[in-house]
C-alpha cells in the first residue's frame, strides 16, 4: 500500500499558468497514483453457511471477505491531499514554486517566518512603456534609447541597491553598533523579521544588448508586479522608458532551479525523492535563522524526517 508523502518540494511553474492550477495538477497526479497502488486485501470474517455435501444438513464455518472494504464498494481510498503553496508566482511569472504536502505545511509556515531572500532573473526592453509595465500591456509611450550605456545602467543599479540597503537596516530594527548586529551580519541574518515594504538586497546586470537587458535581483517581500515596476522606473531614470519581458524566479530560500521538478516529474516517486533531498537544507536553514527560538521548530523537522524515512 502506497504511503502519502510528507514534506517540502519545489516544482517549476511555467509562464501563462496560474499557481493554483499548478498545485491542483500536482494533487491530481498524486491522488491518481496513490489510488492506483496495490491496497491491502479486505479483512475477512467467519460465517456459518449450510453444508454443500449430500450428508445430513448442518452448518460449516467459512472465511469470507468483508465486501464493505472492497475498492469497488468504498470508492477511492484517497480523495484529497493537503497541499500548501509557498511564495506564489503570478500568471506571467515563471520559476521555482515551493509546495508542502501533509505535515510539510507546518514547515512552509516556519520557512515563511525566516524571511529568506528570493532571486529572480528579470528581462527588460528599453524604448516603450505600457500600462502594466509588461511587454504585453497596453502601449502608452515610445521613446529613444540610443543614449543608454551599460555603465549608466549599472550606476542606476548601484543607487537602487544603496537605497534599499538603508531600508533593510531600518526595517531590521537592529542597533548596528551592538555585538548582536555584528554577529547577525557575520551569519548573513540581517533581514526584516516582520512585515516590511519590498526590499532589494542585491542587483546586477547580467546581459546588456540594446534595447534588451537582463538583471539578477535578490529581494525580500516582493511581488512580481513590483519587479516589473522596477524595470519601468529604471527606464525613467535613464531618460527613456522600459517594459519587463520576463520575470523568472531562480531561487526561493533553500530551493533552486535544480530542485524544481518539471511537469513530467510530477509523480509520486520523484516527489518523495525531492522531499528527502531537501530535508537537510531545510533543517540547516531553520537552525541558522531560528536557533534563538525554543527547540519546538526543530523537533517538528526531526519528526518530519523520521515520518518520511519510514514511509
């Protein structure tokens, strides 16, 4: 009999697909495989039936199956799974999308409270502006862009990173002159541990070939629409305009593109393997970020590890 997987794993969400459709597709595939797996045979019970021999009438003890437990009578054993979604991606965006199944939903909440950064590759195109900052939106303006150079773009990126670094320190609520601040900085743990506006922790130019360019953005508490707006504002700062042509998440906390299962891998065995592969990284990150809390969080992780190994 197949056991229900439990833990965290990542899938790759393609552009043009809503995040909830991805989650539902994974759930449907898992339910189909779980219900198709061999089930334990029905229980049997003793019944006294009339003897079939030609001798004197009497009763014979016979072991018969309990038909109420037969698959054709009770229907599918699994009808729904508890699958939770991590940081969501809008319809136009693509990339790493983390899901939790079973008790892994608790770990989703714990990782959310860690406020881990996410990494995106964002493509832009100079020379036009649209209402929603994307290349598919309604066109509202066309501008020249021949005066833009990579050096000018990187100066704007440096200003953006410096401004956001100040916001990061402000929303972290840490006195930078204390020993605690030094220790957190060494561990890379200076980050807002509560609600804050979107914060860009690092940004760099990966490609530049007018009118197109590509950025790598590390950020916290962002939305994909916010990243599109950043591209629009970069165009304005460079005395031009720009639209966003792609938003792709390459990392979400401890999960990278290498961990993300493609649609052809959304099956029971691949998901079990993915859960096992990421367990140590999840535990390490929780120890690092939440080590000053009580041990209840880590005990939950240990319980999940044992549960998945047993299944």
